C-alpha cells in the first residue's frame, strides 16, 4: 500500500482528500502546515504528498524547496493542491519540483487522474 | 436484470428524456445504473426505479444523467493513445512515403478533447514523423458541441481530467476562470458536422478512425452499417479504435484484430458476393 501525506491547514480538505485517497488504496498521514510536514517526512518519507500552497508557519512552496534538499526528499511524488490557479503559480510549482498540480476544488476523478499521471494509481 | 425491470427503465427514460433504448441495451443500462444503485444505497435497480417513479426528483435526475452522459476528456482511457503512439503511427510511417499525408478521423469528437489530445501527442512525436503531414478531421452530430470544440475553451474541471499539467502550461492560456487552448492547435483540426448514419463516401480515405464511445447509442444493425462504411473508408492497412466497452464481435465481419493488440481493429476487404452456379 502506498503512503501519502496530506498537507493542508483546512481540516475539511484533509478529511475529503483522505477519504478519496483511501479509496484509491493509499495509507494516509496528515499535516497542518509545512513544519509538521517536514517532521512527518523526517520520521517516514511518503511515496506521495498532496500539498497545499498557503499555510501558516511554512507554506507549500517553502516546504517543497526544503523537501527536495532532504535526504530521500526527491523520492516522493508531490502533487500541489491549491486555490492558486493562475499560470504563474502553476509554473512556479512545477519549476520548483512538483510533479503535478491540482486546482481546488477537486473531486475523486481529478485526484485519481493526477495521481495516475505521476504513476501512483 | 429481468425483462420487466429493463422495460421499466426503457419506458422511464423514454418518458423523461425521449431517449430510445432497446432491450438489447440491458448491459448498458445495468453498467450505467449500478454505480447509482450503490451510491444511493438502494438494494437494486428495481428499487431505484420505484423511488424515482414515486416522485423522488433527485433520483429521477440521477437516472437520466447516468443514461445520457456522453462525456469526453483529454487522453481519455490513455491506452488508445499509447497504441496510437507505439503501434499505429510507427506502422503507418514505415509504410507511407514521406510526401504522403496521414489522415485521421475522430468520428464523434464531442467538445474536441480527443483530436486536441492527438495533436499534442503528434507534437511529441514530431521527429518520428519524418516530416510527414498529419491531417486531423473531427466530426460530431451536434453543432453546439462542435462550436465548443472550435472555441477550445474549457473550464477548470475539464482541464484537470486526463491532461498533464505540463501540457496545460504548454498549450493553454487563462481566460477568466476558463482555459483556452492555443489557436494554432485548433486550426490544425478540421471540424465538421456529420451524422454517422449518413453516406461516408464523400469523406475520402482515412488511415486511422477513432470512433469511441458513440456506437453504444445505436442498435446492432445500425452499428453493423456504420462499421461497414468505416471499413470502406479506411486504407487497406488502416486502423480503427473503438471505446473500451465497444466491440465488432458479432456485429460485423469487416474487421479483424491487430496481431499485437486486440483493441486495434483492422479492416478486411468486402467479401465478394457468392457466385451463383449457372448451367
């Protein structure tokens, strides 16, 4: 079973994402911001990370930049999942090492499609 | 599924949406309604129909939606596009002289995602094409949906189904809340209105015909006639792709399967009429 870390400061989004991804046979862990996500990755590196952009303490962009410098940090497939939907943000996320990008709101089909793109579904 | 239940669904959808389904579409009805049964926690299609007929408008709408949805999305089902890239185009390139165009027809293109997906794929394969021109022709029976295809304008939901983000960045610009595909891509597709029941002889000869997820709406004799017409319009070494749930089996003898991949259909020459022995 693949292991996915869901990083979002909204408990509702985390709950919805968890339900969808568990339905796609992922084991799920949650983090509320980039700091918590760093701790989580330090103790167990996930196969995939569903990552919000705007969060307190450490945002998704900063987290991704730090993650890719960590030992083993290039391994997880990172799918940004954010309300930021302009081309500039999307290009910035992809250039900084994201593997895919989801614009909120999302549903099961979209998450399934995007995780399929990165070879995890 | 029993005959009374099938007939109940057929009558309901006819009354509700004017759609003609026949009893031989039982597999289609069951496949489309089973997920609704599960999601609505009904015990069976029969129970679902009872709830709809007793005035549950939400359920009634779900049944209509399930039986009428004719959707499309970018790189739908993925596998046909893998076959296009790995089998069909390489085989055609090896057989066609460089000066001869490769002609492709998307026979039920809906809002354009299929032909546009092919264009994006062909761009990736440019080196393999050896300078060969590839024509993409795309038709649909609906003028409204063709207008949408020609506009190349998609909402956020549509560009997130099947379309990799790198291709979104490469081919689309943001227009308000929507995403517009490059006009260079739109111009490379010849969109035209066409009813598959019409005479296809004026369309010319194609090397590849994509006819996916449309023949399920026709009865078997009509499917047979359409298959025969497509076989006549294909080059002898051409290819036809159907939807994942569609098959020529038991409908026509004008196609056989590709030796490497049974999803790819190859045209057979029309059988000569048997000679009548004369004295």
